[in-house]
């Protein structure tokens, strides 16, 4: 439709330097001289300029809020393929906070390329990648529900091949960490796939030989209570090795396996265990304050619950900030639950919390995690 007009525009710019300067200045908000240009040129340049100005505004805002800070994501998931990650997201709707339409989720599926891009765009220095494999019993063997095949389908194993799959999956995340040091590997264990002795042997091997830095558990998805005594040798081994356990916490319609109070016996039995409860208790967040007061060794991450503030069963923004203040901001770590939520938006949600001082927010954004895992401060600078 515009035919030769782009050529006319180039010619006009070349012949009239003053007009060219005005067009460039319009991107910065200076008024274009309508008398110098036909209307279609004004509209075109304003459209281009408005898009660039908007992009620059977003960049400037992030430059002021995120760049120059130490940012550590304590709760990232990564998948072996985009299809696998998208399948997991589609199969895991968030229901424990009640319905809310305004929750902003990430469009990314969560493979390596997505994770690298998300960290780069949000200026994060580190992300803790949490492996999670869980199964269901089957008359024919062991059914791997997650992560599944590379296209996300469930996979049927016999007991030996299920152990091999879990071992190989943990090697995968540790190899990622070796290749990309900004990723810190937390491995997965499953008491339905390995015996207590097998889990402890595998854990020690992954920590000593492959630089695994911690363990991820999900009592609800993995179908065991937090204080299931099959896991006690694992908790003891983690305490002895000094490696943290990051466990899902939250409400469930079918069991109380991961409610904050379910971890009380574990914390009493293993007072030196570095236990991090995800989601600040999730839909059971009203139990968190009491657990934290009774057990000064428990830590928390902030992922997901911060995206749902204001939902019917979630805290308000003010209530969440007060919960963090009561727990102690030095015991709370930023998490995103990527690829469910975006890194930059989650960091900005922390910065937007009321009540908390700037110094307390800095601790949550990265300093607490860096201290816990002895991470070098590599805050992105401009």
C-alpha cells in the first residue's frame, strides 16, 4: 500500500538534515513538525518512536530496580525440552489460593534456552534449579509422571529402570550446573523408587562427585508425608553433609502432607538440617508464623504466593509483608517457580512490598541465598 514511500522518506531525510533531527528527536518525546511531513509519515514515525520509547522506559525502570543488585532465584524448574516443560505447566493448575484472574504467569516453557534468556533479561546472577521426579504405582511397574519423556508423556518403568532414570535425571541437572555455573543443582529423590539406603548412597555420590548442592522434595506430588520415616536417613545425611533440603509446602484437598505443621517433627528431630519451605506455606500460610517461631532453623522461599496476593485464600500484599517481617526477612529467600512465573516480575513484586525496609528486601532478593549456599556476589552492574 505504501509503495515507494519508504524511498521518499529516505530521500527526504537525506535532503533535509533538520527534518531528520526532528524525527529522531520525536522518539525522545519532542513534537514532530506537522508542516514538514505528510500525515502518513507523522503516524509512521510516531508509531516507531512510541514503541522504542516504551522499550527504553521498561529498560530504564529495570535498570533502576534490578540491575546492580545481587539477585538469586532460589526456586527454578528447568526441563529437558520445551514440550516437556509446557506439558508440566498445563498439567499443574494452581488452585490452592482460590480463583483470581489477574495473576501474571510466564509465557516460557522452561527449557535451557528459556532459563538462560530469563536470567539474562532480569539480570539474575544465580538460579537454583530444582529437579523433581515423581511417580505413580501401576500394575505393570512404576509410572513416571514427571518430568516424563521429552514430549511430556508419562513413562512406564520396571523398578530397576526407574532407579536408572532418576539417577540419569540427577546427572543431567548436575552437568548443566557444571557447564553453566550460574545454575546451582538440587537433585531429586523418591522413596517409591529407591530404598532409604539407596537414596543416601546416591545423595552422597551426587554431592561429593558431581557438585549437587541440595535436595528438592515435594511431599504431595511424591506421595509421602514430610515426616515419613523412610526419609529420616536422607534428612540425617543432608544435615551431615551440610546441604539444604527445599521442600514444597502448601495446602492440598486430599492430604496434609506438606502443610507447614507437617514439618515440625522433622525440624525437632534434625535441628541442624537446613530446611527451606517453599511458598511460605502456600495456601496454609497461616501456619507459617507459628512454625517459624518454634523452629529457628527453618527457612522459607517466597515463590508463587507473592504472585497470588489478594486471592481469596492468599494473604494480601500487606499481610504477606507482615508475615515476612514476623518470620524475619533474613530467613526468607526470593523464588520464582519459573517457568510458571517470570524472574523480573517476581523481583519487582518483592521490591513493591510495604512495611519492609530496603535492606530487608536486598536480603530476600539474593543476599540470604548467597550466604546459605556460599555464592559469590556477581551482581549485574551497568
